[in-house]
C-alpha cells in the first residue's frame, strides 16, 4: 500500500540511505553544525522507519502463523 505524503516510507528510507551515506564521508565531521543536522535528520527518519519495519515483520509473522493454523 502506498499512501504518499507523511506515510511515504519508500521516500523516507531513500532519504535515510542518502543521509547515512553522507555520514560515511571522511570529511563529514569537519563542519560540526552540518553534521549535527544530518545526524538529527537521520535519527528522526529512523524513529519512523524502524517501528514501521518491526510492524511489517510482525504482520508477516502473524500471516505465517495463520497459514499454519
């Protein structure tokens, strides 16, 4: 299901991957203010995507259990 807007998980995961890639740059910490903004954005995106992923995993597990019943 794709809702878009604030529920656009695909977009959020893409943004998260981009930010994590930026943080891997050897010069990342040269600008502390920018680094802090990137880390804050990364944490905010993880706060949404990680629970979403856990929920999806739980739903998949429940579907398997239902099939086995």
